[in-house]
């Protein structure tokens, strides 16, 4: 169906001057690819943006979930779509990491960055019945018994695994990294006492910290998290650790410059609106609207930070 | 709490607009859920955009109505067409479709509905009365316990699947190997992916089951000689079972509902485990275990009660801990997040009204599902069998293709359904049981992941015998597995036994 | 598979089981050895040492061994029984052609979807499947085909518009 439509579009294009079509972009519904199932963070944030983006652009923005292969199915759908601006989507840090760790990956040069959505910094959380009251206690204990303190995180290559690995390499620690399939089982294990600490993003443990079941020892970001301004950053406690997930909006590489600019401007407009920021913050998401160029720079900086960590963990099968 | 709940149900939820919304949700759930491959998750995702503009309470009423009714409706395609739309329905079809082939399709759907409602209500009562207690127990379920319960489930399935031991072993091994495909959950190393990206996420269980049961069944039907080809006999007039036969199923429904609620409350255990445990447990307790699989109502009641009790169970960790137990509750949490609410321990104090509304809404959804499905659903569903066989056959195969694709919009899943359809056809022709394959693929990855995680945390397997829950489950599993094996070995030594082979 | 079949039908059924054992045993052994080659030739971290974790390579080896064992057992049982079998059912591979054709029709969906789109491919395949399923029945085939195509179109509409599945 999509192919027949694009065929028809191509024929229509050849009939008219190509510039005229681009000027009237967008004139039909836009597909927003989410590479994770409905209900997750990627999906919730995408739906928040897509809903408002359709008001700004004046055409429906339809969210489609392409789940599978650890997010790769959706990325391939995105990379292989026609670069006409009618297929865009969201990616997270896992898509950057997968470039180096999977077979048949989708490389970043197959995609074109449109805007930055926001960071989702990592945090270090410990169970309430562990002896660690401060970050100092924790670091000292891990140094004393290298490889013994169980930390809950994603399977190797996942965002919270990378956060743990960055913390390890920055502070010279060695954890017993226990992989769980996603944040829900990780938090369950932390609450049940199967792991002593976890490196999941702060919103995942916020409610449990409020009820006193866990203690958040520090945030791996430049400034405290808006949801928990009392939790200090790692840097404020003398530990230089910056890690975490992020989200950005991308499309297939090769989009016409004016189409990309239209999309990028519309996205930044949505992401900057007070009403949107309020809704996103209420759902627990940090917003940092950046245009295409700055977003690309941020993603490249993440790439440069994470590649040595992946190499040190011997996860790289597809070297740079 | 109880008074608040009653007041909420009667004052706030029995309003024209709320009932209308719930009714809409139930009808949509009954339509979507009956389509193979269109799981409750997908039915909810389709409804998600409509909740943006709503208040939180009506949004949850709509979503819970779709949720519960679509879980029941999953049994419809299993019974009528032998296509399991959800992992939970894989067991229902064994006896459910056998009943349909005997001309008792309507009765099977009625049993499924009554069991579903019963299971739903038991799950709801446990949710309302004991949610924090059960959540505490679910938290104590660490990796060793998890591994032990899955082992127990596999042992029960091995016990429950009748037929030849060697062929069952072969099918089970193939199923477990299918479960290995994809990236290993512990080390992220790909296995049996043949260097492709498509298989890295593993083989999804729904396309597999659609192929193995749905496609294979139709292929067998197609090769039958004309002389043997008979339409499914005219459905018998009786739809609703007699009160006396219903009362006989009460202990089964109670046991299955309890299992369903508790297993559903363990994050990520899912309905497939609950259903397997409930069915195998009934078969173990039955005086006539050999009748299971031949169209026994009990074989429909047990899995359906467990499957729908899981709904209440899955809401327990979501409401008390803010942890989604499965993909369905993940969508519900998404709805709450989009409304600026963060489920978790704080929700009970900060938003007690909302908790009561959610509990009330689930109750209304259960009751409306019973009414709508009983009055309109079953009479309409049974019309499906009136479609001429040649059209129905083609439609079922097309539904299998579409259903497999719709699970996660992945092209590879269509190939998976076709592949396992062919494999299932070969299995039927070679008289190899398919059930061990399906359950090996469901339970195998869970067992391996939790077993190895246990080893990474605790260092050795001794921990299984130090923790009470895992000790009991592991011992029971070995007893179930080894006793029949020892018996059959004994009888084999006493000259060759008489073999009855069959599915 | 009782040792002394009483009538020709039972003898034939016993013979069928012997053939089933031999065929499935052979298939299991072939599958196990093929996958073993894939498993042992895989590069990367699969065969690394993972300290406390027994590693991702252990379970596949156990399962492949179990499959090979089951296959060998089936083959052996079939081979032993082969000598005693009195009668075999006629090999009826040719009766499987409708199933094969149905699989081919289903498999043609994905390539066809790329060329002509799912909206046209599904009704075509559904019509063809209906004609295949209705062969030999009293109904005239053009009517069956038309009905099948209408069904295919309806199902397409249901999934594409009703469920917004991107087909």
C-alpha cells in the first residue's frame, strides 16, 4: 500500500515541478515510528509530541509501534523509508550503541537528526535495608569487595548497563552487574533485595524513594533532576560521572533540506511550548529542545563517550 | 474502602456516560480480542489516542473495559478456528476446539465466558482485598523462585502432554531451541540468528502459535480426501451448560483463579505460565486425565479462569508498586503517565479516589463483558461457523497472515507463522505432539534467564535448596518428571509395553 | 505397534508408526547436527568464559544433545520394529499437494505486497485459497473466487482501517 502510494506520488512529482511540492509540505499524514512496544517511555514521549506536532503541522501524525530485535526493527523501518519527511521517529541511546554491537545494524549515517528531545540521566539507587547511606559509603564498599556488590541493570548494551559501566570506569569500581529485561524487573529486584543497587533513571524509582523503600544516592548529570531537586549530582559529591539515556527525533537520511527544516522547526516549537513541557514533566520526562545541528553534536558527543566503554567491556563486534 | 468502593461503583460509574464508555470498550474488546494476533495490548494501543482528551477516570474505564473483554475474547478464535490469539489461549484450544469439532462450539464459548467471569471476579476480589499482601509476596519472588516455578511449569507440561515419550522429548527440545533464538538476555550474545537482524529479538510466541496451531490445522484439513471432508457439524441448540455440570467445575475454577491471580501478580511471569500451571494441575488431579484434549469442558474452564484472573493479578504490582507486570499493564501505566499520574506506593495516599475508580471500573468491565458477550457475543460468534467451509478456510489462513504481522508490525513474523505452520503440519502427519514445542518456546527462555541470573548472583545452585519456595518447587518438579519416567522404564524392562500414540 | 497385529488395518497403522519413527528420528538427527555446526562455528563472544555465569553456549549444547538423543532413540526404535512390520501404508506424498500449494500462496503474500500492495495482494490470495479449499465442491469456482476476494478485502479493511495496522 505504502509502495503504491509512493509510486503514485512519484508519478505526480514527475508531472509537476519538484519545488512546488516541497513548499506545501506537509500535505498528508506523517508516520511516527516508535521502535519499542506501546506503553514504554519511548512510546509515551512519542505520543506526547506527536499529538501536539499534528496541531502545529496541520496534518495527522500517526504513531506506529515497530517492536522487535531490541529496537532494531523500528530503526530499519525508519532508515528504509522514503526520505520525503512523511516518516520520522524517535531514537534513544540504545540505537547509537547498537551500531557497534549487533549484526546488520542501522548506522547513524542512514538517519538524519531533526531535533533533541531531552536527556534521561542515570541515577544510583540503593535498597533501604542496605548499609549505604551516602555515595561515599557505597563507593568505599564496592572498592573493598570488587565484583561482589550486585547492581541491577539492562542486558549488556542497554542504557542502564552503560550507565553502570561508565560509573565503573570513571570511579575505578568493579560491580557484579546483574542483567534484567527492562526497568520493571530491575526495580522489582531492587525492592525485593535481590540486588543492592540499580542504575535505572530517576523517574523509575521516584515513588519508591518517596515511600522510603529505596535511597537515591546521586544523579549522573550536570545538575539535579527537576523531579528530585534534593538528590545531589555525582559531581557535587566529588565523583566525576556523567551518564544516561537520551531521546532525539530523526528521519531517514537524504530528506530535502526545506522539509527537514520545516520538521525541525515544528518540533522545536512543540518541545518549547510551556503546555507541552508541563505535560512531559508531569509524566517524568526532562525536556531540552535543540535544533538539528546541536542535537547532532550531542549525539556525537555521546558516541565518543560510549565507544571506549563498549570496547573496554568487549561488546564491540562491529568496530568503528 | 468497601463502602467507598460501593459508593463509587453506584454513584460515579453507573452514570450514563461512564456505562456508555464501558460498553463501547467492551464491544471493541470483544471484536478486537476475537481477531487472532490482535492481543489485548494491541487493542489498548489502538484505543490509546482516544484517551488523550479524556479525564483520567473515564480513560481508565474505557481502557479496563477493552482490557478485560479482549482477554475473554481471545478464547473465541482458539475455540472456533484453532488459532490462539494470545499465549494464554494456547491451552484453551486443546479442549475448546475439540468441543467445537463435536458441534459444541457455543457451549465451549459459554464455558469459557462463565469461567472468565468467575476468574475475573476472583482476581478482582483478591486485588481489592489483598493487593499489598500479594505484592509483598511477589517481591520476595527472586530469580531462584522464578526459575523454580518455571521448571515446575515445564515439568507439569511434560506430564500433561500425553503421547509418546521420545517424540515428546524431541518436540520439547525443538521448542526450547526455538526459545534460544535471538540475543541472550544475560550476555547479549546472539544465538541461532544466522547473522540476520530479524531474528535478534527472538521468535515471538504469538506468530509461532498462530502457525503451529492455526495454519497447521487448516493445512491438515486441506489434504483430507473429499470423502472424509465434513463440515463442522451443526452447532447443537444448547448454549448454556446445566447448573449441575457447572457446579462440578467450581473447584477447578477456584483453583485456577487463585493460581492465575498469584502468577499474574509476579512481574513478567505472564498468563502463559498461569494457564499451563492451572491446566496441568487439573489434569494431575483428575480421575480421568486421558479425557483432557478430547473436548472436556474442564479443559476450557481451567485455562480461561486462570487467564482472566491474571487481569486482576497483573494490576496488583501496577497499583501497589507502579511496576508493569506485562505489556498490557505497561500501556495502562502509559495512560496514567500521559495524565500526569505516576502509579506507585504514593498513589494510594495521594489519589485514593483514583484507586477506587480503577477498582470499580474493572468490576463494571467484568459485569458488562458477561452481559454483552452472553447476550450478543456468543450468538454472533457462532455465526462464524455458518460461513461455507471453503471461504472460512481461506479467511482463516489470511487471518493467520494478518494476525502474525499485526503483533508487532514485523514482516519476519509472517515468515515465522508460515514456517511453523508447515512444521506443525509435518508434526501432525508424523504423529509428534506439538504442545511441548509451544511451551518449550514460552517457558525455556524464562527458565534459562533466571537460572543463570541466580548463578551470577549466588554463585552456585545450592541456593535453590536453601530457600523454601524454590526447594519445594524443585523437589515437586523432579518428582513429577522422574516418577513416570521410572515407571515407564520399569514397564519397558518387563517386556515391551503397549503404546498408544496420539497428540 | 503391538507385536502381533490382528488385522490388515492394524498392521498398516503399526507400519505407519514405524515409518513415522524413522522419518522423525532422521529429521531430529539432521536438525541437531546442522544446528551444532552453526553453534560451534559461531564467532564472537558465544564461547567466551563468563565467570560465574555458565555462559550462553551451555544450554544449546545440552538441548542439541537431547534432540540428537531423542532422534537416535526414535531411529533405533523404528529400525528395530522395521524387521517385524508386516505391512506399510501406501506412501501418500501426492495427497499433500493442496497443503503445499496453500503454503506457497501464503508465502507469496510478502513479495506480492512489495509489488502491488497488500490491498490487492490479500484479496487475490484469499480468492485463490478459497478456490483451492473448495475444489471438488458443488459451488462454481468463479463464485468462490469472488467471495474469497471479497473476504480478503474485508479482512484487509478491518486490519488496515479498523486497527490501523501499517500493512
